[in-house]
C-alpha cells in the first residue's frame, strides 16, 4: 500500500502538521485571503475529527473483535469521513474564514481593496502598446494620492456640468491607469490628457500621437491615433467638461446624472450612458468604469 501524502485534514486533533503550517506561512505572505481559507479548512477538519471521536466514545461498545488494529482502522476511517465533510459550501469553514477575516482586518482589508479595485488595463482604444499587459491596480495610498491631486479640478468641472466630481476623477483614473499610463508626447513628457480625448478636425491645439487599440466589430485592432495635449491637468478636466456639456452626443448622459448624487446607481447610469454614446469602443467599458467609480466612492467614504 502506497504511503499517503501529507494532509491537513488528516492532522491529529490537538496536534499539528509541520508541513501544513509551513505552507500556510508561505501562503499568508503571498495571499492573506487564501491563507485564511486554508486555515479555516484545517480548523474545520480538526473539529470534525474531534466530533467523530466524541461520537465513537459515546457509542456503547460490544468489545468483540476489538484490538489495536481495529481501533487504528476506525480512527483512519473517521479521519477520511472528516476530510469528506470539510470544505463544503456554506459550511463551518466559511463561517470560520469570515470570522478570521474580521479579526485580521489589516492585511486582509488591504488584499481585499486591491482585489475589489483592480483596474483593468487602460481602455483598449487608448492603451499604448507598451502598457497592454499592465493590469494591476496601484496601492491604496497611490489611489488616494491621485484623487487628492485632481479633486479641485474635478469640482470645477462639476460646476460646469453637474456631473459628480467623484465620477470624473474615477474616469480619469480608469483612462490613465491611476496616472501610471498617461498618454505621452513624442519627447516622453505627459500630454496631461487624462480622459483619452482624441484630436479631431476641430482641435487646434497640440497633439500626442500614439499606437493604441480599437475594437472593430468586437475585435481588437492596433491603430495609430492622435490625442489632444494640454498644458496642465486642470485644462484636461476643463476640456472634458466642455465636451460633455456642449456635445449633443453626451448631453443625455449629463442630464441623467447631473444633481442625482454620487452613488452606485447613478455611477452605473453614467458609465452605461457614456458607452452608449460611443465614448469608448471597448465593449466592457461601462462595467470597468463603474467598478472604478465605486472604488473611488468607497475610498472617499472611508476618508470622511
């Protein structure tokens, strides 16, 4: 009979499995959430084994055919039963995991924030080729810094449009990858174009030409496009506000969210309205933008 591999579920109640503990420590350093789930399963397995043992002890034994071999076999069978009952959906391990997450709020909250606020790569119509693979969000402190940096310009744009400043900061964050993937000029300097606004025929200012990705009939295609370049981020917000306010294409979006309040429902209305109006060719643009807006709303509530 082949030797059984080390199993966290097979660890003796009250004892410990050194290999499992080492694995948990390594997992905790990389992914606190995964480590909590693994620890919860181990706790549940130990509980189930102890429960099976208590049930055996409470059972009246006949004493027939009982020896050290049958006892060992019974213990091994109970261990396997415990393993089978461990990790069931909505079981004890889920309850334990939730409790551990509350008690270990610091590390888990940081991991949860990164997961919840993970920003997909810059909208495909804008992403430079060098940034296509960059998809992870920056740290919470970097996100907060981005919000603080642009909140005044966003409030000025809110006065022009009625669109909540939070929504516009969030869209700037989504379009620019929280400032990490801004559209660059030929000399490598920033164009200050936080919203990915292209330089059409009516634009007389400076331009930045980049390679980006457009969705044509749902399929991504590389193209070279010209985008507006500004002298400051304030100019970028002001131009964005003018475009949404003055263009018939976006007037319906402005009307639906202006003065409606900054919440998840109006965030979804705003994001879907922009996509329907053709702001981006990415078919998932509305969902991505709504997630970033909700992340920004949560950050602002936490800071209040």
